[in-house]
C-alpha cells in the first residue's frame, strides 16, 4: 500500500523519483487549523544553490477529504510512521 501512497505523493507534489524517495518525516508539516500541508525539499534540480525549498498545498475545500488529496495523504502517511523519528523516510 505504501507504494501507491508514494506514487500519489510524488504526483501531487510534482516530485521526481529521487526527490520523492528522499522525503523524511520531519520535512512534512501539517497545519490542521488552516488545512495546509508544507513539504521541505532539501535537494532539487532547480535549486542550484542547494538551499532547499518549501512547497505548500492547501485544502481544496471539498466536503469529503479523500486520501488522494494532499492533506489526507499527509495525515495518513505521518500517522502510519507512529512517531518513529523525524529522520525516517516518509515512504520507507
């Protein structure tokens, strides 16, 4: 099941395979109040200085938040890690 989640995550965030495989649990932040998910990408093809970049996706405001949406997928993925450390891959 994690393979499908990983693919959906990469698609939602428009990540290349190498970027998607390097996402750590500590690089995903969920703001429940504003229904926003932030993702820190430490290394990117377009980040020539290597400073890293934050991307943000907000809730689509639909009544039902299904797992193919960024907020629901982030919550499921981070909860599935059972607080095993921020350095652990989000999709092992």
